[in-house]
């Protein structure tokens, strides 16, 4: 058995032992992690500086993107948010052993649907070392064991944070060892993807190519999203001031994020009233504009859009603009080219809001609000392990509830099916 398979096996045993952990013990473990990270901030930032120096060459050689480089950096603000995220999770209700519903199906027979952990989760992510603490905290709170694999560009930071977490957990009496694990190489990833006997779920966080590779090379269920092609549709009934503000935040607040808007669809009736404002604000923010022929009439400096632009996640200060004749055209475009992540309608027309919300097939559908709100922390989940565009189990930002499943518990008194077959007993209708 390889080292990674042995790790996965041990993580499975830890996950079973974690079923008996009290919420108070888990809170103590998370509090200890938060304190240890606070006390060791300087070490973490120093390790991050080493990674950043190495990453500058990767950036120069075009082996990583500018957005990946930006996500790699840890500063005081990110450290503060990282530690606060753990403390927020401490205060959330425990997601396990919740009775979702209970009913008597026959006299003396009770059926209950109760939440439980998934088991062992493998999380593969790129660039962002701060997610280690988020994922660890969510996993501990939901009684799941976790195997982490960060990008090689953040190896020093990842290992420093991981070592601090593991040291903090060793001081918690009765906390299972092997609950939090880390692997470092691509070979380790390939071994992990074979560990379907022990690992219950893989969550990839990264590029389209990463997610596709994971899905194509494992039998383990995969939860995640490959692209973040988010849209804003500016309806004919949109409030222009609100719209300008929301469009700028959605694109410019953090362009590298998967919830940054990539395409803005503009109803032809409002186009003449808003396009110059959009152009002015995007220009101020150094955003490159790609547009259809209709919009180029107003913005001659814009680059003519190709078919590929409608299905591209730029993750940069680039925006594509397209004119539509109706709300139905906007919905059709989004469902054809979007990635099912997050899409927004800017309008004051309630009927159009409901139509958009009903027919746009995405994990998040918004009205008059920035797409950048698509985030577990902003949803009040404490943090997230990723965004899911799946249509099973969990969708959108995946927080504590997304790391649980459920089981049916049936309580009887020596009951047998034959009694119901021969008609001597009946189910309650």
C-alpha cells in the first residue's frame, strides 16, 4: 500500500472516530487553531514571501497567471480574515446529528432522517493558501477527515499553516489523529484519486483544466465547478445608478475571483442611456472592453467579440458586452454560455425578476446585487470549501451543510415485512 493510500486509510479511521466528538470538543480544537495561527502570523507571512519570490519567476515565464499570483499573496488583512473565519465557524450550529424529519410509518415503527458527515474529503486547490484553514475548520466542525493538496507555487506557505494546525490539534485531548492531512506532489494526487475505498468526495478548487483532469481520473464523486462565467443582464427597466455601481463592483472589486462578472448583456432599449457611463467607468478602472457590433457603434475602441468570448472566464480586467432584444434572449444566452455559477438581473420590474430567477439555470441567481456576493463567508456560512455547480447534494457556496449527508434511521419492535404483505398490519397513510 502506497503512503497516500495508507494516509487515506488512516483518515477513514479518524473520520469514524470523529462521529463521537462533542461540539464542545470541536469548538476547543478550532479555538486552539485560531490562537496558534494568530501567534504564528509572522512565520506564515515569511513563508509566503518565499513562495511569492519564487512565483515571480513563474509569472515572468507565464507558467502562472497574474490572477493566480494575486491569490497566492497573504497579507495582514487576509490573515485577519482567515483567523476570523475560523472563529465564525466555531459559533455556527453543529451540522451533524440534526433530525431533518421524523414520522411514524406504522404503529410502533418510527423513521427518522438525520444528518451525518460525508467521511473523508480530498480537497485539491491552487494558489490560495488561506483556504487551508477554512477547509480544515469546516471539516472539523462537520466531523469529516480531510486530505489537502495545495498548488506547488504555495508549498512553503501551505506546509507552514498545516504544521501549525496539526500542532494545535495535538494539544486537544481525545481529538483523533490523522483528521487533517496534506500531500504535496502530483504523484500523490494520482494516488489519492485511486483511493475510492477510503475517500468519499473530492473537491477541486482551481482552473478548468484541473477540474476536468480530476473528473476524468477518479471513481470518487467530484464536487466543484470548472468555470466561473458569471453574467449581469441589464434589463430595459434597470435603474442606471444602481446598475453602474453593481457592474463595477462585480468586475473590478476582485477580477481574479470566480464570482467576478465576465459578460454583461444589455437590453437594446436601455443601451443608448447607459453605454457611455459603462465605458467611462470601465476605462477609469483599466478594464479592457470586448463587444458586439451594436456596442462598437458607441465604443469604437472596443475589441470585436468572437464566439469564444461568450464562453471565456477572463479572471482579469476584461469584460465582454453584448446587446439583447428581450429578457428571453438574455436567459437563452446565459443558459447556453454560462457555467451555472452566478448570474444577475438588474431591473426594477418584479415580473422580470421572477422570470429570470425561474429560468436561469445557475447555482446563484441575483437581482440588483453584485455577483461578488457568491461566497460562503458572505452567505453567513463562516467559510466555504468551494463553489459547486453540481445539481446533486450541494450547490453554490459549499459550507457546513454541504459537508454533510444524511441517513435514515428506522426504529421498530421486532416488526417484519410479511405482516404487511399478508394484510395483518397496515402502514399509516
